[in-house]
């Protein structure tokens, strides 16, 4: 009997030690592009998983981060904000999901960007507190979440925002270029400009000539024109893009997006973004592969490819 008790105690001690030795990353959050936020703003949060230990940390991270993290937003009077319809649909209609086993070396960190709007609905102006709950082995696991630091968020009315905008000095077109930006930041700049309907900044990121001449028929016509006629062709092309009457995929406005991979040399770059387009009863998911080259020390999109990844109900 005594021998059995000793074995049980030994097994309990070993299992407790294994649990105690389980290491978790520290979770930090900050605003990705801190600015004046209104009720229409797409609020980007940068989530960082940091290994502050002296050992490797291994964890599972889903391609859809909603399986790993939850955002909690509350008012200064501790009233929680409601979760979004998209988040509810995702929870009520679980889809098979893919994940990667990640390993962080000591002092290493892994970061990704999430749109707060995917998770939470903010319906009123005012001040809010944001916090992220991270689940090391998915939300449905029995493990307790790891809580991040908190962020203070202020939502202003559009009237006050527009009033401040009118006081700003008009910027010249040449100053709208994505100067001194890395390739992935150029794509964010371009997509955010499109979401804001800021065509000048959007077009400043694109080599319209190369996009226009991707089409072999247009390329033949373009090559036969004089310099002035070519300029007029590109001007007309820009207007057609604005009206979404041609090459709709390059000007499509994503509801939200994530940058998945960036590779580049001194002169060439490739950025892969997964973009989501919300409709009434479903959301389209597409992979955009943007190709960029460096012109006068500025990264510019000169080509792109689009792959359909299906829909989310």
C-alpha cells in the first residue's frame, strides 16, 4: 500500500513539474498607425509575442488569429463593447483552421497586425480601454489566457475630425509618395489610402504604365503612341480605375487585410497580402501578391497577381 502511494505521489510530482515548466510568451499590444480615430476608422493593433525567458518557447498559432486571441474593449465606466457580427459568425460557424507550430528563441519576438473592427463594435464617441487575451493553444483549450498591457483609445466625432482636416495645409502630389518606406509599409500605405478613398496617395504607390501595359492589347496601342498620347492614355486609365470600370482587382477596397509575407533585395520586392471583402451574407478572401521595384529610392508596385481563397460565411 505504501509503495502504491509513493508511486502516485511521484507521478503527481512529475506531471506538476511538466506543467510548471510550460513556458508562455509575454503579450504586448500597441497601435500600429496611431492617429485620430473616428467611428469609421479601421483601428489596427500590433500584437507582439515576446520570449523573455532563457529557453525556447513553442506554441501553436492559427492562420486565423481569432482562434488565438480575443480583444476586450470597455468604457471608462467599465461597460464592455459588443462583439462584431463577423466575430459572432466565426464562432457560431466554426471552420476547419490551419495553424503553425512556432518557436521563439530567447529574446525573440513574433508580431502580427489585427483589425480591432473584426472583433469589436464601437458605436459611440468617447474614451475606451483595450486589452488582448492570448490563448497559447487556441481559445477552446482549458488553459487560462495571457493578458496583454492595456491601450487607451479615444474615438472622436467626424465633425471635429473634418474641422481639423480643413486646417491642414494642402500637400503637393510629389510629397504623397511613400518615401523611405519598406515594401510592406508601402502596401499598407496604398491599401489604407484606398480605404480612405484618397486616390492621390493610392496612385502614388503604383507604376500605372506597367499596370496598364500588362494587357497585351493595350501594350500594342501604347507603344504606337507619341509621348503626349501616352500621357493621355494613362490619364484616361486613372479615371477608369476611379470609376472601377477596368482592372477592378487592383482598386478593390478590402474591408480589412493582413500582410503575410515580405521578401526583397536591393531593387526588387514581393509582398503577399490576404485581403477580405465583406458582403451582406459572406466575406470573400483573396491573396494578393504585389511586385515592387525601387525607383529613386522609393518602392513602387509594378505588377500584381490575385488568387481566390474562397469565402467565409
